[in-house]
C-alpha cells in the first residue's frame, strides 16, 4: 500500500509540473516581447487553465501531509529555502496574472508582468532545487532531524534548477505554439526549436555535475533505472524538436509534457526504496515504508482520495474541452 501512495504522490506532483510548467513557461517568455498586446495574448492563452493547474499541487501536498507525515516534516525542513522560493513564485504568478489588468495604465500592467516573470523564475528554480535536493540527499541525523540547509548550495542543485527553467521555457513556447493563432504561433515555434538545444545543454550540465557529486552517486540506489529515465528525457526533447520541424505542435507539446514529468519519476525511482537519503548517517535514511503513515490511516485515506482523482481528471478534461483550439481574442477573460 505504501508503494501505491508513493506512486500517487509522484503522479500528482508530476502532473502539477506538467500543467503548471507551461504557466511558468509563458511567464518566462514575457521577457522576450515588450508589446502589451502580445503579452496579453500569451496570458489569455494560459489564463483559463492556470488556477486549475495549481489544484494538483494542493492535492500533492495533501497526500504528502496525510500519507507521509514523517517525510513531510524532514523534507520541508531539509529543503526549506527551495520550497520557500517555489511557493513564493507560485503566489507571485497567481497574483500577477489576476491583477495585471485591474489598472488601466500600461506602466502598471508592465510592473505586474514583471511580477509574473519573477514568480515564474522563482517557481521553476525552486522546484528544480527541490528535485535535485531529494536526489542529492540531506544531512539527516541519527535523531531523525535534518542539520541545516547549506547542503543546497552545491553546483548540482544550481544546475538542476537552471535545467528546469530551460525545460519550463521550452514547454511554455510549445504551449503557445499550440494555442495562439497560426500567424502568431509561427515565431513561437521557431523559438521553441531554438530552446531545445538549450534544454539539452542544461540537462547535460546537470547530469555531469550529478555524476561528479559523491552524494548523488551514493544516493542512486537504482542507477540503471535513472540512466534509462534520463535517456527517455533526452529522447522526449529530441522528439519535440522533430515535431516542431514538421509543424506538429500537438506532438511537440506532448513531448515536452513527458520531458517535465520524467524528472519526478527519475528522482523517485532512482532512490527506491528510500524516500529520503541521509548524506551523513546512512542508517538514518528513511525508506518509503518508514516514512508512510500507519496502514489504518492509509486505508482511511483511500476512501477520501478515490473520488478526488476522477474529479480532478474530469475537471481538467472539461477545461481543455471548453477552451480547446487556438485563441481568437474573443474569450471572456480579464487578465
């Protein structure tokens, strides 16, 4: 039962990264175009989805608190700066998108656009640092508590954060290629194609630094699985480049969705059966079974979550169906 809940936690967080990822990617791309009409069109393309996308983060946090209370406490303590940056970014993006069109002046709207941009950078960097920190391990002591947060100040964590920024920017560009009118989408398609090598370089740099890190190598309990998932990530990026070259934005978007989900699977599978690995006391490492709540608690949670997943999937499908196709400027939105 612990494995099922651990997989469900990974599924919810990976889904959040995929769906929230294009929100933050669009926010990052606001930096490339200062024309108000183009910025508004980009935000209108993502607007109907972004609040619903964040529901997956709330659900993932709920599973973490309910099904893995011990992991939750030490994970948040050990990776506090990364979580703080990511959540701050999420809040800034949410506030910026919803408030940018309240004032009439272009200067005020430009300031809110900068808030969205900064929030998108923080969110992408923060979640990348969280994943890297989990893969690298934390200084979990024998008493079950994490010692400090300076373990996050490593080249690998920094490279992984930048790699996720590159992946998110690519994901946002492919999303806009799929959603904007064809005439406006063409330049975004060319931009997305140029971002693929950037993402590959960033992923390669993070991989090299991970291989050089003794903590990452020691924490990889299933290294062959990690290599396979990394190869799939590279294949997904190459598939996105090929689809963009053939002007198949739907396939390109599906490939970048896979590219954002695979890092979550890589972290979870590479460390199995451990949920949190100690870099200073190997015996203090938490297995998934140790970190999980009691069996009666998990059974009770089954009854709470069983109706939740179909509801989330149904809501997401409804949103995509209602707002399917390319935007045409007539959608009743205010951002």
